[in-house]
């Protein structure tokens, strides 16, 4: 099967499961990919994994994979890359999620230098204190090599992206809209800047209708991409706090900037700190050791400074070599199940020790 034919199966599976599919991780672990799921339809009972609505779409013969060819052509015409789960360019950190999107739509290019990803989120209507904190901390992180991940929204999201761009570093924007729409529209110029050195991602195809729920679904991808999540300024009930919930669900460490006890904009961050659910973030240096980065002079490269690899990461390191190996071979040699193997590979990619290649193969760097 050619790559273009394979993409149609992934587009079909993305339609079957819909956005934020709770069952995708288990389904893909069982069947290995979209073609495997398609081969199982009508032959195996998937009702234990899928809802009745999912099952209905799975068995709908009016929407075979070939019917998604116009969508693939539209993406090509718009310059939108289709990243398929486990395939070239698809972030390994997202592939390990239980609710991973089968397909991501991408403009620009994801950074390939193995730098750690740090999520930065906060209010769309921040105070000057919040904006200053985002600028200073964002530039401190990007300046030593971190890749900042945010949502391209007004306020602190935009401040995080601009902090990275001001340091000449790539940044990643995750949309809560279709990939061909920029919201807010005032950020179109910022998006173009991001695409020059970084990437814009969405799990929603061109032309997908907008909706408030899409932004909440999007928040899990910001958390899932990130090695650490930074809350700059947020109300206690806000989209930012939903991102924090996803980070906790995925085991991603949360950091929060302390704020005034008199400011409603700091209620969320202060509550996280008071409950012991976040570490205090007063400067970029607080976070650098946990990212495996050390402070460096402007213009120098990131310096590895983290703890030694854990046992599972070491097992994968021993299994890898200079020649590419497939996931199954690495799993056999490391003795790790798929989910934990992908997590270890993600850690190695972030640390710049391993490279993901086409055909879901990996090699040592």
C-alpha cells in the first residue's frame, strides 16, 4: 500500500472516532494502525471499545477510505501536512496518549532538534504582571533551547509564542479550530511567523465547523505535547485549568507563577500552589534542571544537565543502535509494552539521544 493510500485509511479512522477519541490508544495498540482497524470491521466485535455511534460509523459502507481522497487533495492544495499516528512527523509524546488523535493536520514544521517542549498557558485578558511574567519566563526558557507550546489565543498564549520568536527559536501553536482557520483573526501575522520556523497543529481538518468544545478538546494536546506545563495567570474556572487537568492526567509536571492574593486572575495559579498541585515558578531557572537544560550564555546551545535515564529508558537505549529498528523489534529487545516503549522513546527524542524515522523506525543519535 502506498503512503497516499495509507493516509486515506487514517482519515477514515479519524472520521470514525471523531475528535478527542477516548478509545484511540487502546484500539491502536490492539490493531497497530488504521488498516488493521479497517480489516477488523465486521469480522471482530469492537463494541467493548467503541460507542454505538462509533460502531455505526465503523460499519458505514457509504464512507470507505477512498471517499476521503478529496480531503487529502484539499490538504495538499492548502499546504497542510497530514501526520498519521506513529508515522513520520507525528509527535511521539502524543502517540503515547490514551486519547491520541489518529491524525494531526500541520502547517510549518515541527522542530527536530530534540529540545524539550514546555507548555505555557494563561488568561486571554491578562494583567501587565502576567504579560511581563510570560515575556521574562518565556524568553528565559526559549533562550536556552526549550520549545514553547501554546494555543495562539489572545493574551498569554500570544505572549509565549512571541517570546520564543524574539529569541529566534521555534514555537508550536495548537489550534482549537480547523487547521485552515486562525482564531483570533488578528493573530494571522503571528501565525505566519510561527510557521516560518515552527509549526501550527490541529486535529480538525480544513473546513471543520467551529465550537467552544473544540478549544477544551485542544487543551489536552498542549498538555500532552509538553514535558512541563507552566501556568502564568489564570482564573480558578477557566480553559487554562482544564489544560492543567489534562497535564495531571498524563503525569506532566505543572508549574505556576505566584500572583497577588487580591487578583482574580491569579486565583487559579495560587490555588494550585496552595494545594501542592504545582511547583512555584518565579523564573526560568526554576524549571531548567527538570528539563535537562542548564543556563547558558545567549547564542549558545542547550546544555544537557538532567538526571540519569530511568530503567525503562536505559532498556530502550540498549536496544537502539546506529541502524534503524522498527517498533516491534525494539519492543522485543527492551521487553516493554507499546505505551511505555513510546513514552521512553519520547524521552530519548527530547533528550536528543534518538531519532524517529519514516515507517515508525528509530535509531540512536
